[in-house]
C-alpha cells in the first residue's frame, strides 16, 4: 500500500510549475508530504489554514501541521482567519458553489485556495482517503450490522430522519415516504458488495465522495485558478484498497492499513491522534457576526416568498441556534441558512 501511494503521489508531481501540498495536519496530507520528502523533495511548499475559536471549539490543527512541516523541513505557510474576514468571504465562497454545500470545509477551502493561489497553481490534497480506506465513524458499526445494513448506515450517517425534515420544511414541500432511505436501500441491493462495510464504502466512494468532498474541493480551488490533485483517488491505489478485507481497513480505529503503511514514515503523534474534521467554529457554533447573516438570510423577503421552510420551525431554531446539532455536531441552523443564501445568490 505504501508503494502504491508513493507512485500515486509521484505521478501528481508531474507539472510545468512547482506543486504545493495542502497540509491539514491529519494523517492523509501528512503522509503525502512524508513520501515526497523520502523522494528527496526539500523545501516543499505546504499550506495550512486556521480560524478563531468559538464557544469551546478550537479553530485550527496547527499543532500537527507545524509538527509535520518541521519534521520534513517544508516551506510552510500558515494562514489564520478572523471572524470578520470569514463573514466577508462567505458570499464569494457561496457564489463559487455549483450547488449548495453545507459542509464547513467548503468555505475553508475557498479561503485557503485564495491564499495558496498567490504562491502555487497546482497542489496535492488528501481528499478521498476516508472513503477509500474506511476512516469514518459510521464504518465500524457496519461490521456487525444485521441484514443488508441499511438501517445501521442510515442511523449513523443521516443528519435527520424523514420526519424531522418534514417538521422543518413548509407543508407544501413535504413528500411521502423517505426518499433518502429508499436511495440507500436501492444502492445497497446492488450485487458485488459482500459485506455491510463494503456496501457502505461503495456508496460513499461512488456517490458521496463524488458529490461532496471532490466537488467541494474542485469548486473552491478552481474559483481561484488553483488545480487540486488527489493521490488517494489514484485508480491503481483505489483498486488495491478495494481488495483489502474490511477488517484491515477498520483496524486501529479506522484506516488501519493506511496507518500501518504510514508507521515509521509519518510521526506517530500524527498517526495516533484523534481524527479531526476541518474546523470552522464560527459555522458550527453560531455567534456574531455570522449569526446576524444567518438570521437575515432566513428572514429575507426572498426566503418568505420561496417558502422552503416552516416559519415556526425556523423561529424555534433561531431562538436557540446552537441547540440544534447534526450527527457530526455541526449546526443544523447553518445548513438551512446556507441553502437559502445559495438560492438568493444563484436563483434570486
């Protein structure tokens, strides 16, 4: 696996211009840096971004990205973004979205790409490793899932039940049944995935990965003329990973085979750290000045005319904006606001 990744990373260094690395401080991007350093690359340009803390939420992972930058002597660029600058960037980041993207990562990648484009035109990024190697928390329960595993997957992965969606949207927008669950059930029923874990990895690789992380990074980087390359989605590497038994992928708390490949290459502190998600605390713990933008968007005349959401439900959520959480402990209110903000920019 290490050799296959080394080839994938090497392939993506071929360019007419110098290639940088988006370094989050997680295992995936750190391993890219480490393998390139083994190849003799010195002075690699690496880039990290961090945000102000909000509530009890830290806004950066600089501890780990700085560790990797020191270990491999990279030309490291660290960007810290304050709340006011974040609010100023939000409309431009939303304008760059080809569809509504509720993940905080999207805005972070837009702002990071804006800075990186001043230094590099091509970068490598660690997207795809979790979907290919089983890094998310909803994969381990699939090992013991009963039946086809649909209910187990939905219970862990879905942000809301169909009933909760119905309670949020306007009465005229409600639909019968549970389209999301039906979609997963149909996908899981396809042949050639022998276990629940394999079925979950397949739908994530074929559907979720394509329409969320990859599309998100493409939109946000290309908005600044920056090309992002993803070695973890190298076709040879993905095919090799697909042949690994689920138990190897889920060992050591997830991405077990990748962690074994990284051992002795990447500092242990990075391999053994708790998994993190790209933190943008101001979008997960809503406070000023972001909260004013959210309220104005959901109470705008265009939002009332569109009538997507039940006004009583919106007001109840805004009365306690941080009391409504997703299963990743994000803000449900931000998700509604992002959809409305996107529509106001792209539709009117």
